[in-house]
C-alpha cells in the first residue's frame, strides 16, 4: 500500500490530525523501518516504525511550521498574493520511508492553524474535509475567517482587516462587485497560493473612482456567487479599542471593544528585591533595593456583543498572538484572559464581559514613550515639500 495521509487533496492544517499510513507487502524485521520528516526542505524529525505504519504527525509539524505571512502594507492593491505554492516550498512536508533499501516518499502541504474538533468530526462523518467544502468551494464563504461560517460576512468599519483566501489552482477568477456602484474588481489568478482582500483599500479605490463609499460587496468565484461582505457602522462609544489577533485558522483579524479601560501596574517583586547592606561607619545594617521590574495588566469591558461576536471573542482569548491597538502609538502585545465568561447561547439582549490583558513585556526603566527620533525636536512650521495647504 502506498504512503498517504488522511486527506485526498494533500493539504491539511497543523492543529488537526495528520495521519500518515503505509503497509508493506512483507512484514518488517525487528528493527523496523526509518521515517524521516522534512518541512520546507529541512529535516525536523526522524524515528523508527513498525509495520503497518499509522501515525499522527500533526504535533510534530505544528512545532516547526512557520506562521502565515502578512500582506505588504505599502502596496495599494486591494488583492495581494502573500504566498505562492509554486515559488516557495516552506509549507511543503515530505515524509520519507526507508526499509531494506526500499524507499517511499510522499509530499503534501500543511498550513498553520486548524478547525474545531466538532467541525472536524462533522466533516469526517460526511466523508469530506474543510478544504473541499469551504476554502476551495466556489458557491460559499471561502474566506479564512472565524467571524462567521455563513454566506454573509458582517463586520464593523472599525474592524476591517485583510481577508485571507486560498487559490488551489493556477487559473481561477475572482470578482468583487460593489452593490452601490455596480462596479467590479476582477482577479484572474495564474498562480496558486494564499491571497488577501484588503477592504480598506477596496473602499478607498471605489471612493476615488466613483465618489461613493460602498459598504456591501458581492464576491463571485469562477462566475458563481460565493458570499457577501457587509460593512456595518461602528457603535457610538466614548472609548474604543481594538485587538488584532491570529484566529484559529492562523491569520490576523480585528475585534473591537467599546468598554472602559484601566491599567494596573504590578510591583509584586519589590519585596523580593530588598536586601541588607553593611554601613562601615555605624557598623550596622540598613535596607536597600535593586531596581525592580514593572508588570502591567489591563482591565477592559468588551461593550455589548451579539451571540456570533461572543464566539469570535472566545477565539481571540485563545489566540497565541494578540496586539492591543489604539492605546500606544504602536501595537502592544498582550495575553488575554477572562475570569468569568458566562454567556447564553440564545441571548435576548446583547451581552457585556470584562477581559484582563496582561502586557507581555515587563520594564525596569520607566520613561515617556517616543514615536521616532524627532520626538524631542521642536516641530517645523513648514515642511520641506511645497503643497497648497498651509501646515
């Protein structure tokens, strides 16, 4: 039996089961065979195996598979390719079997992330997988978002971030049509890989070309209606903060919080840093202390959340990479948690929660934040470039 994995498309997520299986025609000797696993051309794991081979290697791959790249922020293109399956092999996994000079190889692609166990079981019971039914499908929501699983993707205008999607074949057509203007953006792909749709840039382009700010986009894939993107007006709030996080599928999304925020410094190590010094003049001991580290935690209310937003919020809390925006000039890496997150699956009113965000960095040198090297310089009245607007 040839070497294979439990996926007919030869692509998988690193946090879902990746079971390789193989059976030899003749039984192996007591030493067994040798299994060698490579990711992106680099050897990461080697072991011996007995026949028949059936092994879940997802944890091994998840430890070494790189994170998905981000789109180029300088580019003004609404659709960007962030990774090419043809030009780079850093997500290619090679399994090599060697026994008695008989070698077998099998190569497949693995992306960081995964779907829930419940959804994985459901797809398995249907005899299919998430790539076939969602990410490669033309007549459904094929974007890598955990915001919703429905055909209509709704997000607030303050939560806009690039939507990732996968192009499995070299020749596919994507059309994004603005409902208000009827104008379309066409993408004829000639390279398989991972792409992003930048909604901010798409709206900016529509505003420049047609003097209208569209909020509804219909997405077609291979001339088949796939899904609709609806951009909602942000809630009116005195305070507004955003969290940018990697979702369960391994890509960044943004969630908005409209509650009050407070920061609590923690000097819990102050007592441990205290010690005794000897005074040679009075022949006595006096207390002294080393400079101590300051840790900080943030308490923030989420604001009113709908039932679908609560699930999206829980994905953020479980994320391995979260950044708090709108508090400091630059994103602040935090570790989110929620002491109490009791919610109703069928709420009659929006629900509000309180989150704790622990700032990942601790500081011993406390000072004012700077943005760049010119912060301490007196600002100029005029710029070096001439414009029609007085500065």
